[in-house]
C-alpha cells in the first residue's frame, strides 16, 4: 500500500527521477534529427548552379547589351524594351532558383527569414526595373551615366527646375531604394539576395574531410560565376555588402573548422566564386585608380567605378 502511494505521488519514478517517458523519447528523436542533418552531405547541384550562372549572364549582364543590339524601331521608347522583358524574366527566375537551392540544403534553414528575404528581393528588383528602364532610355537622349543627375547636359537646363527633382527622385528609387530595400546600406544592392546565399552557405558543411572537394564541373563554373559577381559588385556599388558577406563566410568557415566541420562541394564553389570576385574587384580598382573623371564621380574612401560609367566615358564617347 505504501509503495502504491509513493508511485501515485511520483508518477515518473518508473522512468527515472522526475522524467516523463514521452519526453525522453521526444528528446531522443530531436537529437537524432540534428545528428542526421549534421551527417548529411548534399551532392554538387550542377543543374541549379549552371542555370543560376546562365540566367545571371543572359538576363542581368546581357540586359543593357540587348537594348543596344536590337533595333530601336522594334521597341519604341514609350513601350517596354527588350531589356525590360529580360528584367521581368530575371525577377521571376532568380527567386525560383533561390528557393530550389534552399530546398536542397542538407540543413533545415529558418523558413520565415527565407520567405521575407525572397519577398523583399522581388519588391526591390521590381522597383529597380522601372527606374532602370527609364534610365537606359535617357542614354538614347544623350544622358551621360558618369555624371550626376544635375550635372548632365540634358537635365540641368530643364524648365521648370522642379523637373530635375523628379529625375533625382527616379534615380533614388533606382539606385538606392530599389537596389537595397534596406535602410542600413545606402548603396547596397540585393541585401536579401546575399542574405539568402549566406544562410544557404551556413548549411554547406560536412564532418567528412574526404567530401570537402570541388568536382571538375564546379571548377568550370567558378570563373563565369566569379566574373558575374564582379559585375554585380561594381555596377551595383555593393562592395561594402559584398566584403561584409565574404568575411562573414570566412569567419564561419574558421569557426566550423574548430568543430571538425568542412565545406562541402557547394560551399566550396560559392566560397571560391566570391574569392575570385574579390580579386577581380581589386584588379579593376587598381587599373582605374588614377582616372580623374571617375575619381570625381566616386569620391570618398571606397572607390569602385561602375563598368557602364567606364563604358560611356571611354568607349561610347569615342564612337
């Protein structure tokens, strides 16, 4: 009788002092899930990285080139241009590929943060679509991209002068708000984009040293991928955002290395692409270090000229 009373007062006695039988099994399952995530290693996503690199080059880098190549008569200035259609496709395909990349991550990533980042990216890219469309049409009217809005010959003589404020507002939406969608980065383009890549990168680790290698197909994609990110960093004026992301990745690699975790093939591909980008940006800045006109357009400590500013100043002006 006394033993039965003690069991009624302490129902967890049979399963150990102060424990619930269901709780211990739940903790065991939770621990096994974490162990499975740590042990899983994703194969190299050749299809996603190839499509990602291809659409970046065709739809983003190739957008202004297509506008120069296709006859202007095919796309009147008061209608969407071929570059605008490229931009629309980019705004749809890029979020889709990012979501597919997250789906293949061997680690469970914070879904709410992923969804908010994707939504913010689409909103910022859509704002940039409108501003960029008008900006490229101004080039056909003599707008000089290497000059500020008020210093451009076709802008500074507008009457009434309040029209100049309207063009500056358009420039703000295009270059600042549309590129960043984040108040902390005045020139930061694609903050949600880099945040998603970093969160994906945080799951690209394996406890097996032998699996920390880059296949030959990945090495073939490193050069075009790194070269595109060079264009993104310089044209989008996002060097601060890029260098912050790169050093955050480097710090994460060193931290995980202490825990005997190594980058898998996908993580190495992304890390090598960013390392190549940093090298190309350094070479680009060193080449144009003493350019007086570009120095005036990009004052301050961080000097990273835009490729299209270089094009309008040194290439198109000669033709």
